[in-house]
C-alpha cells in the first residue's frame, strides 16, 4: 500500500474542506479525525506490544476507540500475524482501522485529517517514515472568529494569538525538518485558486487529480460526523473565498491588535498584513483575559463532552487536557 497522508494544522483552517476534496478522488479514503494516534502514543514510546496477546489486546483497543466507532467499520478487528510484537505490532494495530476504512470505501490508500497532529509530525514519521503531510495555514484572525462558534479552542483574541502561533511554528518546524515530506498550503490560496492548488497538492501526495473533486456540493454528507454538522454550515456550498478575510470587517481593531501582540511574527511570516503599533495590556487585564478564556473553555468542555457527545470521549478528552503542556503552564501561574 502507498504511504499514508496526513492533513494537519490549526483547527478551523480548512482541513475538513481539503479532506473532503481529496476523499472525493479515486485513490484515498480519509475518515473523520482519529486522535487515537496521540491517545495511545505511550504504547509507541514503550516500544509497542511485547507479546502476541498484548498485540491482540491493542488491536481490539484501537478498534473500540470512540473516534474509530464513528467510522462505522463492519465486522471484528483483524487478527494480527502470528508472533507479531514490538513497533511492527504497534503499526499494525493503529493502521488496522484506516485500512478497513479504505477498503470499505473501495480505495487503495488511506489518509488522516486530524489538525492536532501538526504538533506530532516527528512521532508519526517514526511509525510511517514515508508519510506525507499537508499543513493548512489560515489567517489566525479568521481562525479566532470561527472558533467563537465552536465548543472548543480559545475564546478571545488575547488567548487565540499564542495558540494559533504555536500551531504555525509547529508546522513551519516540521517543514524545515522534513522538506520533502511536508507541504504548507495557505487556506486563502486554496480557496482563491482551488484547481491549481489541489492539482499541486495531489502531485505532492502522488494522488490522481480530477476536477470533480472540487464539487463539494456533491460530496457525501455522511462523511461528516452527525453531531458535528453544525460546525460546517457552508462546507457543502463549494470552495469559495467568502470566509477569507472576514476579520477585516468583523473583528474589532482592539481584538486585531490583541491577537497580533502574540502572533505578529507568524502572521508576517505567512504573508498576512499586520496593524501598525503595539497594544499595552496591564497584568490585571491579562489576568481577566486568561480567566475569561479558562472559564469558557471549561463550560465548552462540558457542553461538548457531556451534552453533545453524551460522554463517548470523556475519558480520552480529560487525559488530553491533563497532558496539554500549555494548560500545565497556565495552571502553574
């Protein structure tokens, strides 16, 4: 099987749009985001299963992960080859649902669209040394506006700036370290010239390009998780520029400056205009922004994980929050 491909970047940067575009082609099937590759990363770091019994247990654990259950795979998990242990067993276990998803949809190759993996490119390359990555970059101020509608992510411009900049730096570092395997694509360029950009992306990923891939009005709507459809109100209207540059009319000048205070270098490095002048934020005001963001993130966590998802991913989501290095830094203040 050809090497896997990964679509990564900050949330709300067009990763779902690109996923559906590529999924409409003849070569690759890309399920909803996985997350289990980081949820189970400790098994990889420990060298993989040590016995055949542990290998079978890991395959079953991956197959029953709440993200994988949303892929609606038929049948039971595959039986590992006899005696398979170690890194090869880990790869077999975590690859199994992707292979099954590709087979279910009649595709010879699988991919993954999980924005968070922009912070884990090196770890994924340890498992799949020949993998390819497309990093989507979108103007962070548009990202911040979009996140206001979401039950996840930062909740004000002051918090969104450093969060977005961290993802941008991770993508840039991955590109620097692995220039032949990582391609950075700006959302604004993608929607302005979808034919040219997707042709280039397909060439990089060694996929067959078909102009019909761009017709998202004909995309299979069941490819989006049912309780997440409200997150993508315009996705199936097709590729267009209507959501590019919204910040110029919808974000206050103060919020623009607050965002740029933490992300000026990353905005400029990606060709985005930045307002002149700095904004002074007192420690008291910074604490207010911090507490406002933390409060809403906690409220949104309950809203998403308890009410919307009905607890299906709660255990893993709690573990991710506890493992988040930025959260530990905030809590230490």
